[in-house]
């Protein structure tokens, strides 16, 4: 493609720390903590055993591996080459057959239309210049009646305080500069993008951090992190 829906600064940012993807005490600690919750949310709606699943923006493969271990046939795509290499190596070490590709969502949609039962797009939309282009690619890649699961960050003062100020500068939960508040997406905005491309929202739910236990849990509170479950009906 002549143009890609990618921010080179974002790619470089993740490339610099790609070797830490599987270090559970690194900048990716939070992703490891929430991964069981992400998987559990998906399984509320879909029996993923034997399903053909695309993990879009797979990074080092944290969710991809969990999906494969649960019995899915998994393809993971990302535009950060170093992350893909780490994912491939870790899958090899763990005897997991995951098809990792260095390719954009939009190009994948051209190559493999209506190929997947389920698409996961977790913690990705807030890192791309044009999130609706990603949502459209999800629609194109899904089989009829297929599911797509998005997770991203709401845009409001509370999310800025918690995800930027607290997470990056006070608690040092993630690397400074990880989040750009201007790229945060309100649930209503993501729902509108989905409707525009033909997806139907089935559910929305929040993910909250509990500072006393230093853990996360699913919650009706969608003020900060949230999931949206969509279907191609």
C-alpha cells in the first residue's frame, strides 16, 4: 500500500522495548495482568475452541498465545517488526503454532476478506492515526456472524488522570509517553465507527484498576478502560 495507517513514532516506541514483551515485571506487566480478563470477556460470547481468530496489533503475542492455548487457530498481525520477531520466537519456544505476519490490518483485509470467526483488537486503536480504518478492516475480515472485540481507553478527565498522570508518572505502571490523550476514544465514538462500517454492538463493559490489591477487574464502569463486543450480522 502506498500509505499505511501507522504512526512511525508509535512503532519506534514499541520497537525499543520489544525485547521486554514477555518480562512480566517490565513495561508490559499490565498487559500480562489483564490478559486473563481479556480472554474471559471474549469467552463470554464465543466458544473459541477451533475458531479461526485474528489478533490485530498482536505485539509480542501475549493474547495470541492465550487464544492458541485455548484451542483456537490464531493469526497475529502487527506493524512493529521487532515485536513480531519476539512473538514468533516465544511461540516456537512454547510449541505453539501461531501464524504471525508483519502486515497492516487494511492490507490483510484485501488479502483475506471474510476469513475469520473472531477478531481481537486490544489496546491498539489508541495508537493509530485513523481508528475507523481499522474498524472497517475488521468488518471486511470477519466471516458473516463473526465477532470482533475491541478494547481501548475512554477520553475524559478521569482517564487522563489515571492513564497518563497516574499510570505513567506516579505509579510507573507503563512507560512514559505510552499514551496520547488526544487519541483516546469515547465508547460512543467507537460505536459510531462500528455502525458506519456495518458492525452491530452487542455489549460494552469496563476494566478497572484496584490500587489496594494492585489488580484489575471487569466492571460496568467504562470511564477509563473498556471493551466493546461487536458482531457482523
